[in-house]
């Protein structure tokens, strides 16, 4: 994904079918409303995080066991998790709800309801930004996350020591720290 604003607008339109514009700061803004799918009655969106398990265009993904551990950390402080992803995404057993088969507008609606978005460096991080949701972006290289904003929390492989050869270089601890910072920015004191 490129940092050029026009490329972002074109990419979101072509990949997701969503119309966005860039505001004066270069941040994307949706030009249209979003569809809000039926939210599970047992979940309070104001205490919910979206975990997006979609891989990048290059096939990079964060392993499901790492997402599961992060969900346990969030659950320990009273934060629930809903999962979105592409059809190939592995279902997260610990997720409080899994939204399946959403169109792009419905998926944006899920993001709009929750506190923040956590996932890989995909087009969906721009949608989270367009909806004024903090984004925790898991990426191999920080240089790939452009543009970013004051509510973009980047976790890259180069900045953290690998915990496991099997589970990849980006640790749950580093993503939990970024999520803690994002929650703090929202006024939620939680130590993951």
C-alpha cells in the first residue's frame, strides 16, 4: 500500500467499494454512511475491540494463537473482542463474536461501533482511521505504514525481540503494549 493520498482513495474504492475523501490533514473520511450489522446483545460496543485477522496483500498474517493470547489479556480487563476477517481467516475461538460474510459497508459498521481496531497493514486500517478509531497495526516494517496519525500505533518486527520462531517475530507483549496505549488515549485505563 502506498502513502500517496490518491492511491489510498483509489485503493479503498477499488478494493472495498467504499468512497472516501481526504481531509485537510490527509486523513481519510468516509463519503457515505455505513451499514451497522446486528450487534450481539450480550456485548457493549463501548467495551469492545475489533480484531481483523485478514492477511496483507503479500500474505503476511499474525498467527491465530497470538490473537488468542491477546484476547485473553483484553478479557482480563473487561474488554470484549469481535473478529472480522477475510474468508481464509482462521476463526478465533476466544472471540466473543465472529462477524462472518460481511460486505464492506457492514464491516465498516462493525469497526465504527467498537473502541479500536487491531490488525495487519491492510486497507481496513484506513477505514478505521476514517471512522476515527485508533488502529494497532501489526507490520514487518514500520516504513510500510504510511501515512499514520496520532491514533495509529505501529508494532513492527524490527522494534521488538522475537518471542518464538514458530509464532513469528512480533510478540503478543508488544501488541498488548500498543493496545494499552490506544486504550489510554481513549481514556480507558487498562494494563494488558
